[in-house]
């Protein structure tokens, strides 16, 4: 996605006023946000509108219309889940696995479930010369946004998890990414207001222990993975052992990967090379 054209800079006093407005609204990184808004605005009137929308609690990415993710600017429309920095661990692992699959000769097959804006799929498309890429989400707004981000580089399907995927993908997927909701229902009230109010509940609510959706993904993944194919799932660090057990009971070989900054945890689950799908 192209970077926005540079805008004329404000006077120091005007910039200070923007920072002060954002800081008063509780924006922790007011100086950084002010610079982004000033750069993105077409003029003073638009800047005022953008600052007031941000001060009113709208996520910065929804105000700007994009989020930075793995070095890319990914379009993020209002009402669409904002990609988090912690999910870059998931994306990097997915790229590494897809490159290994590509080294075997044929273009790898990659699927991004619960894709939201399509950020992970966009990273895969950007990193790989050849890839058969699919993404899916249950939210219509997310599907529209992901289609903008992927363009002709992949297909985006609307529906619940594996339901909308083409049947011919069964047993062929080399890399299956699931950035599914994993916040326990009882913890939703503890999320920042900008997530609770402006992002779809379906992208956040993972059920009683946060793993309802991810268990469904793990249970059905063996039907879709190619021999040696890998499922990658983001989760909370405390959830990882439970999720890994679910993957093992589905016949997959689980492992856990973590990063310190930002804190992030993913569970990978590999279909044995000699294993047969259950579909």
C-alpha cells in the first residue's frame, strides 16, 4: 500500500495543541499519534476531524485508515479488527513455513482463517513470489477490507472458519493460519474501550476459556492440511498448553513458540507426513 503523501507541517504551537488534545483524551503515545495524524490529514479541517475522532475513542488505525504490520501498511476499515503487533510472530512463522514448502517446488498453499483485514495474508503475498493464497472471515466488513488488501493476489471467502473454503483445498494446505478470537467472555469487559466498542465482538470473544473457536480449528485442521502441513494459532501464554493438547488429540504434533517483545505466543501443530486426513 503506498505511503501517504507528505503534508505541510503545522506550526509548533498548532502541533503542541494537537498533542495536548490527544493527551487529555488519554492517548499514551500522543506525540507519535499527533505526527501520524498531521501527516495523513489533507488540511486543517480534516486534521481537526481526525483528532476529534481519535479523542472520542476511535482506534487510531480506523482514523488513519491503515495499520502498520510487518513493515506493510494494511488498510483497516471502521468496524474491522485492528491487527496487533503481537500477531507479527504468527505472520513471520507463517512466511518461514511457506518458504520451506515453496522450496519443494510447487507453489505453497496458504490459508488465513479469521483473517480480519487480511494482514497476515498480505504479508504472505508480499513475501512469496508464488503462493496459492486463501483467506476467510465471518464478518462482511472484514471480507471487504481483506479483498482490498489482497487484490488479485489471493481469494477471500465469507463464512465461518473452513465452511466457505473451496473443497479442493482439503488435504492440500501447507500453511494454515488462525488468528481466531481467544479472549474469555468474562474478560471482554476488561479490554480497552476502543476494542470493546469499535471492533466486532466475533473477533474478540473466544467463549468461556477463550478457546472455543481455536478448538474447532484444531479439530478440523487435519482434514485440510497436506502431509507435513502446519497449523499456526495465536493464543494467550496460559492457554497454550491446553490448545497444544487439543491439537495433539486431533492427531497433530504441537509445539509452542514465544517472543518477548512484544509478548506473543503461538501454537504450531503439524500433520504427520504419513498421516491421513479424517475427511
